[in-house]
């Protein structure tokens, strides 16, 4: 397996865990860590062994967004090169990989770090974590899909206030506002997220992946288009091994054994 310098990557029991590991800078992204994350996500996308992904980080922060040293370095990449190289590919992968991705936010998630957490399918956060749309503190606009995702999670008024003011939103507030799935004790965060991912890794991966595709489309489709998309993907799901196994197990009154296909 490929080795990485800026993240940790492991696979066990059908669950891949990606751990950001630039602890001294609160796991802010430079090109090298972005390359590692992109390569790890691409591996998760194509590996049949991997049926769920946990996205987390080491240290006291989850991710402080862009590494501001890289972004301001003499002769360094231009802002749009950073967005092209780092954030757009990562968000496209998080949303495009047709497998469940569980965010486990272990500490502050600022700027792109917050929006990466919201791009995961189901996000847990330790109770000490905070979410900050910190872009406006440095005169930038939110990226990493934040202006797409956050208003859909919390509504336009709250999203605007969070973005204009760079409010610090606690994990418990984030849960109550629907920005994340659940705030849990810091000490049990990784265990809870991994347990959840392990259960998902034994469920019908193909059908879950198609569901993710439908959820993605629901942001922009009309009801009519969405009904047509559901019809088409229901037909596809109906052809899977796991659908047949689920029906068989139901009538045989036993637990189904899904293969993910
Ligand atoms: O070109 C572009 O920028 C385009 C891309 C944009 C995407 C973005 O994400 S823009 C937003 C960038 N991120 C930020 O503006 C957040 C900056 N960081 C903070 O506001 C604070 O660090 C936090 C609120 C996240 C946490 O505060 P605190 O007090 O808990 O920690 P700290 O002391 O500020 O940070 C700890 C260390 O991490 C510190 O280094 P030191 O003094 O111990 O050597 C700090 O400099 C470093 N650090 C934190 N964030 C970044 C960073 N170093 C580089 N880049 C960072 N983003």
C-alpha cells in the first residue's frame, strides 16, 4: 500500500481511516497533505475491500483550513491554484465516492476545515470541537462548497451570520442546528465514529452509494427529476446481490449477509 507523509491511513474490517497529521499547524492544508488526502480518497473509491471511510485528524484541532504560510509565501501558489489543487478535488471526492464517509471532528474546524467536515455524509464531533467560517476574518469568501452546503443545512439567515461574523459554533450547537449528525464526548469520538462506520461497512454498499448519488442530486433537481432519478436507481438497486440477499433473509427469518454489490 502507498505510504503517506502528512496523513495516517489504515484499513480494518472494511473501514478505511484517514487521519490528518500536521498537528503543529492544526492540520491546515498544504499541497502535500492535499495530495495525500486525494490519493487516499481515490484508493478508497476503487478498493472493493473498503466499504466505509472515517475522516478524522490528530492533535487538538481537526483542520484550520488553508495553511496560511503556503498561501502567502513569496512565489507560492495563487489562491485559485490552491482551490483547484486542494479544495475542489477533495470536496468532489467526498461527495462523489459512492460509499459512506463518516467525519470525526476532534477539535477546531476552521475555514475549509469546517466545510470539509460538512461535506462528509455523517459527521460526529467531540464536544470540545468548534466550527468557524473563518474566511471573513481574513477578507476571503467561503470555499470548499460552504456556500452550497451550509445554507442547505441551517438556512440562509444562519449561514450568512456564521459566514459574515466568523462565529464559533460549538459541537452541541452544530448538532442542534443540523450542521452535524452528533456531538459526543471527546474521549469516545473515534470509537463511536468507527463503530458506526463498521456497521455501515456491513450494510448494502451499492444501495447506500446510489442513495448518496440521489441525495447529491436532490440539491438541484426538481421533484419531477428526482422522482425519475429514484425510479432509475431503484431499478439498478433491484439488480444487486444485496437486494436479493435482503429479501431472501427476510423470508428465511435470518440476518442478511451483505457483500456490498
Ligand atoms: O489561498 C487561500 O487561502 C485560499 C484557500 C482558502 C481556504 C481557507 O481555509 S481560508 C481560512 C484559513 N484558515 C484560517 O484563517 C484559520 C486560521 N487559524 C485560526 O484562526 C486559529 O488558529 C484557530 C481559530 C483555528 C485556532 O485558534 P487557537 O488559538 O486554538 O490556535 P492557534 O494558536 O491560533 O494555532 C496553533 C498553531 O497553529 C499556531 O502556530 P504556533 O504559533 O504554535 O507556531 C498557528 O500559527 C498555527 N495555525 C493555525 N491555523 C493555521 C496555522 N498555521 C498555518 N495556517 C493556518 N490556517
